[in-house]
């Protein structure tokens, strides 16, 4: 009977040793996985840091481009205003040239007024000269 109890204890010890060996192997695998996980977390941290630097660089570039675009828009608006003045001046000049090409007697008939004779035609020319002078002054100020 003692032999049976000793053999049962030996079997239980063998089972326990084999269980301890299996547990030891699983713990080694777990520690390796833990080390790999730590490496992955470190790499992820580094990637996040680089991404943050990239976002900051992008933000700086966007701000720089925003300032540059604002300057371009301001210049464009000034040029558009200058072009508008030039177009108005050119239109006025074209009108004056057109009036100059019409025969004098037709112009005299068009400007003739029963009460004021030719005064209206002369006041129009004075007004156009004043407008032209104003436009020239504005163009000089813009440049």
C-alpha cells in the first residue's frame, strides 16, 4: 500500500513538474510579448511625435501662405482699382476722340441750345477736362 501511495505522490509530482514547465514556457512567451508590446508602444510614441512635428510644420506653412495670399489679394485689389480708373479714363478719352471726329457742324447742331447757344458744349469739355485731371491725380497717387 505504501508503494501505491508513493507512486501516486510520484505521479502527482511529475504532473506538477510538467505543469510548472508548461507554465514557465507560457510565462517566457508572455514576457517576450510584453517586450514586443513595449517596443511597439515606443515606436508608436515616436510616430506620434513625428506626426505632431509634421502638423506644426504644416500649420506654419499654412500661416506663411495665408500672409502671402493676403498680400497678393491686396495687390490684386489695388491693380483692379487702377485698371478701373484706366478703363474709365480710356472710355472718357475715346468719347473725346469720338466727339473730335464728328464734323464740326454736326457737333454745333447737337450742342446748340436755344437759350444758351454753345455754352453747354463748352461746359461739357470743361467737366471732362476736370475729370481727366482728377483721374490723372488718382493714378499718380496709386503709383
